[in-house]
């Protein structure tokens, strides 16, 4: 029978693998006639619809979703805008920046989230997770060495052409800011779950996606695009659907995996996208990552493996069996709000109900956040 920790790792790994072709599929959509603004329009119309459907289903209906959202109107507005910034930044990062470098810079978000959580929410992380995040930061620094050299004028033109791919080094700040925005939203969402436990940001990802599509429509008009269908080949829709399925798997993993692992551990596992994503691009387009990117990626991969090995040796988390492995479908929300709540809590089995209930990472029981994983045999 599969153990809880193993089950959590499996979910996180599947979600991470599902989203690894994202950069490749975006490039394919571009080749199939989709300009950056058009890709943004269709990608986030699809994502917005899916997120809204899941949010309504999770909350139990439109009325319930409206009631929970109306309790935190300001936070909902801010959160939706942050999600929109993240959406736009992520797509433009993969389309305008070297994919390997972009993914690594975006993957700094666990570092920013940890810092914000420590300062604002008084989070407590295991020592091995702190060490892993420090090593992850070092790997990112290694990757951006050529960019820093170019900006400071420490490398000649030939070296810049080889390492940075051109004069657009400032574009590297797009994925960097994108990662910061992701961390900021997670912190905001978790703060709401503490200060307004009856409120919900479940609808924020959907609203953010629709805002993104609206911005993309404006960008398309600025580019002289009359119709979002203009010039699009049939293959575009296939790549769009595959891309959406992978993102959906990633979102499900972000919700389910933290029930069995700490949020920081899940974030570290999902960093595997940073290593595997450029491999997809290499096989699809033959793009070879820079040497600095390969070195940083190798360090990051070793960090992830070392973190899990240390976890197994230290046995920091209870590894109780997961009897039925039946997941309540009402928890399968792609909302980052649920992600943030689940990320802060570690599951513990209630001696009275037999259900997994949230436990603060510091060891103190918190307010249950609709954790509906039924551990009884079916």
C-alpha cells in the first residue's frame, strides 16, 4: 500500500512533468501563426474558464463563490491584478527570453515566498529546506552570471553574443519579476486565510486570467491584429489544448501534493520543470542552453535530490499509509488560494473522525480549511 509521503511525491512529480513542455508548446503555437498577444488571448480565455468552473465546483455553487469572494473585495482585486501580472510575465518570459534561463529565474519564487512568509507570516521551515533554498539561489546566480557581466560591461561583444544571445539583457528581469509576483500572491492568499478564514480568493486566478486576456486584446490591437483568428493554423488549437491539459495537471498537483508534503517541499519538487523544460526545447528546436545555464541547472537538480534524500534520512514528516487513495473531487481546484492554504498545513489524522486535518508546520493545530480527504476504506 502506497505511503502518504510517496503518494505526495508522485502527485507533485506528475504535475511537474505535465507542465515541462510549456515553453516548447508556446513556441509551436507561435510557429502555428499565433503572435504573442494572440497566444495570450486564447491561452487565458481557456485557463480562465477552467479556473472559474473549478472554483464554482469547489465552493458549491456561484452563490457560495460570490459570498466568500465578497468578504475580501480589496484582496480579491489586488490578487487578480497580481495573477494577471504573473500570467503576462510567464508567457513573455518563455517567448522573449532563453527558456532555460527564464524558467530558472521564475523558479526563484520559493525563495521570495519563504522570505515573505518568514517576515510577514512568521513561517517556520525545516533546516534542510532552508539549505536547499540557499543552494537554489546559488544556482540561479550562476545562471545569470553572463547577464550581469553584460550589464556591467565586464564582457566583450563576442562573449556577450555567445552567452546572452543579444543586447536584450534587460528582458531577463521579466521572469525575475514574474517569480516575485507569484510569491507575493501566495503570501497574500495565505494572509487572507488567516485574517479572513470565511473569505476566499478562489476566483482570483480566473479573474486574473480574464484580465490577462483583456490586456492581450489591447496589445493585439496595438500590433495591428484585427482578428484573433487571423493567420492561425489548425495545429495551433491542438498545441493550445495540450498545453492547457499540462497546466491543469500542474494546478491539481499544487492543490493535492501539499496535503502529504510541506508546501516548501512541493515547491522544490516543482522546480524540476526548470531542468526538464529546456530539454523539450532542445529536442523540438535544437536550442542548446548556455554553459552557465547547464551548470546552474545541474546544481539545482542535485539540490532537489539531496533535499529528498535528507528528508528520508531525517524522517521529519510522518509517513503513514494512505489507505484508500480516494480524493474528494471537490478539492481538485486549480486556485492558487487553495494552493497557499494547503501549502501552510501538513495533514494529521484525526483520532475521532478518521479524516486528515490540517496541522500547522510549527505543530499547532489550525483552523480546518475544508480538507476533505476521506481516509476510510471504500
